[in-house]
């Protein structure tokens, strides 16, 4: 039977040959194809793999001997991680693989995160790990569409417990490769960031208005992983324009929150030469993990428990000024036009006069600092309204139409 989809299986075949072979057998039993990649350093697999450990090390700009000679398992596995990421991307671009599954403990998982991050959004990525969902895994290293399953009872050798995880992974990655709908990109794509309608509402007006103009609109939930997906696509140059209005993840990262999209938030669209419309929705808040106690330095602040997962804490004036400085610095390197909308009436629904988290002096401090710090390549547009008011969306659409008329944004497929 001819395999319809081919899955890359990566792991240390010197120590986990039986488990990786079982995984391959499960995929083949379902009619899928397998391409094997060995990321071992010291030992060898029982039988040759399609991509040898020597191929992997060379793709990482080094060699197996150099990894061995380093005398350090961390250095050695980072050589293999670089090579595995480069080799996986090469195989995908050549049309030889349709998805990937990686197996490992902490060492293999460390490598798996790099490998998965190298592949574009939409390529099925499955990690079977003894540390799946662990706090050891920083959000900024997780590919936006990575899938994980705990490798329960699988640290050493096959058994009925770990076979359950491995067989599920085999079915999941092959099923995903068969079911995934490739992006059509038949209309220019607009990337927008926001939160739910209880706090931000502009997307309710903007999305249909942009669709009527012949554009596709993807709205990203800016709570860490949503920002990662947004930045990943921006780095690929996938967007015709971005409306990055919910930039709170910049402040989250600055304040050390676990709800982070990484250090490169608010930079990839500019680096890719994508026109940007930016606004500071929820700049005044830092999101924290709701089931953890508030840090002592923030415990006396006004806060809103959005649910049991997420609590938002209000920033003070100095912190708001720092957020403005960081945003301005990130935008200063943009290679395409940037418009920064500054709604002087408030930047989220909890920040209206009379609302529980409103701080007029804090808003004024942020606005003052943004005026001062705004770089020369950014057009600062002050709007005497709240970010959820109709005036905000109207001005966004007016500038968007102007940029289309100037040829800065491709015309929609009407």
C-alpha cells in the first residue's frame, strides 16, 4: 500500500530504538510513511536511519566527533538540536515530510522544541515527552501549533502504559497530516491582535469591514501563545498588514510574567517589512497566572480575576512609562510604515471613567511618555476617544484605505 503522508520520526536511536521503532510501526500500520532521524551522539541505532546522526551534526555546522569531544552533554545536544531543526526544515521544503513526531526525556524535548519551532505554522508537530506541559518549558520556545502528550511510564523500555502514549501520538500526527487544510492565501491576510469582547471590541467592527474590502482577517488572542503564533506568521511575511492593537504581551514579558509571547514580540512585522498599525490596548495591565499567588511587589495593586487561569494587575505610572519606552524602541527598527494610535480616552473596557481599574493619572503618564519616546519612523496619531469607541475603528479603516491607495498594502480580492 502506498503511503499517503510521510511523518518524520526523530529521537535518540541509540537508547530508544525500540520505542521509536514501535512508533514507526504504528504509523505504517495506519497506511502512513515514515522517515527516521537519529539525533544520538555516543551510540548507534540497531539499523541505519534515513537521516543519520552524522547528517544531523553536519547540518548543525559541526560533527559528531566535535559533539563527543566537547565532553558536555548540553553542548553536544545543542549541536544536534541545531542540526535537527535545519534538517527537518530542509526535508519539509523538499516535500519529503508532512508532519513530525519527536520522542524524548528532557534532552530530547529540549531538541524537539527547536526542531518544531523551525517548521512553519500548519505543519503537524507532535512531541512525546516525559516532561510534557511542565513549567520547565518556557512559552517563548513553544511552536505556536505544537502538540504534546506525556510519555507516561516510558523512561526506559516499552510497556503497555507507554505504548498508549506512543500509539496515540502516531495516530494524532498522521491524522493531522491527512486532515490539515493548507492555507489558500487567495486573499491578502490581515493579522490582528485582541482579547475577548468583554474588554476589547474593535475587531467586531473591523473584521467584517476588512472582509468586505476583499481581505482575510485572522484575530490572535494575545495571551502568550496567541502572540507567538502572530509573531511566527509575521516573521514568515504572511501578512499584508498587521493591526497589532493588543500589545499587552510586551508588558507581560517586561514584568517577568509567565504569560509571555517572548522577547521578539512587536518586532517581526517590522523586520519583515510589513506595514503596521499599532495601539496600546491593555498596556496598563500585566497578566499573571491566576492560580499562583500574586508576587509580593504587586499584591497591593488593583486587580481583576478574569477567571481561574488569569488575573490582570494594574501597573503604576513608572511601569507604564517603561512599557511606552520599550514599545517605542521595538518599533524604531521597522522597515515599513508604522502608525501608532494613541486613544487618550482609555485602552480597555476596565479603563473607562468609573470603571474599576481606571487610572486617569496613569493613562496621562503613558501618553506623555509615548509622545516623548515615539521614534521618527513612527507616525503617532492621538485620538480623543476610547479604544472601543466607533471613532477608533473609523480612523483605522480610513488610514488602511489610504495605505491601500498609496500601494503600501495590496488591494483586496473583491
